[in-house]
């Protein structure tokens, strides 16, 4: 948070970071027509609830309802993608400066150790 407040880092805007995945294979239990549409629309790589809602053409509220029902039937599970951050130009310059300072102090420490022996 401090790095972000000082303008050294920013969060990559991915929007959604919870993705829903379905089990492999066909469900062995009966599904309602809408549950089946929702289940069949979920790709192998997963999908966010918002995107799923758009593709199935139902409201977000109903999307979460059907995802919950499918999760209760152990047909769907949710995975969170880690949030990613990136250094700003100022952050990159600061990182280079800190790395140079680290190298300088390490070499100075080595010289001091060599002189003391």
C-alpha cells in the first residue's frame, strides 16, 4: 500500500480475479435447462461471473444463484487468480538505485572483511 501511495507501484487492472471452472466430463445428475446452459458455457480455462452472465444472457444475481447450485452439486468450483502489480517508471528507477546501493555496500563489506583478516 505504501509503494502504491508513493507512486512506485500500481495494480494491474484485471477486473475479475475469481474464475469459475467446471469438472471434467458430463454431469451425471439432472440439471435444469438454465443450469445446463450455465454449465455448458463455462470454458475449460474458466470464466468470470460477469463474463458468464453476458454469455448466458442472464442477470448477475441469477448467474450467482446458478453457480451456487452447481457448486452445491459439486460440478463447478471457483479459483482466485493472484492479483498482479507492476512498477511505475519511478518505481523502476528506485529499484535500480536500491540495487546499486546494495552492490556498493556488499563490495564495501567484502573489503572490510578482507582487511581485517
